[in-house]
C-alpha cells in the first residue's frame, strides 16, 4: 500500500481513469478493479482515523474535539 492517503488517492484516480477508458483486457480489468477496492479501503481507513482524532462522541452527538 502507499505510504500516504494522498499517494493512494492519486493511484486510485489513475486506476479509475484507466477503467473508464475501457481499453483493458478482462483479466487486467479485474486486477485493476481489485487494486482500486484495496486503495479505496485504505483511503477510507485513513479518513476514519483522522475523523476519530478530531471528533469525539459526547451524549450521542458528534462534536469537534477541543483540547482541555
């Protein structure tokens, strides 16, 4: 996996462009789709980590985290 969210997103964007072009053989299409799914999950995981760092669940409401 890429080291950063930004690198993963850039690779994912390239994959989507290639898939949209519709020029790949079926076996490559499947491999690119699987790689895209992995990258998407990586990006989602990174976003969730950041979200958890800046927000806290308090009394059933999601609020911005503020240091004490």
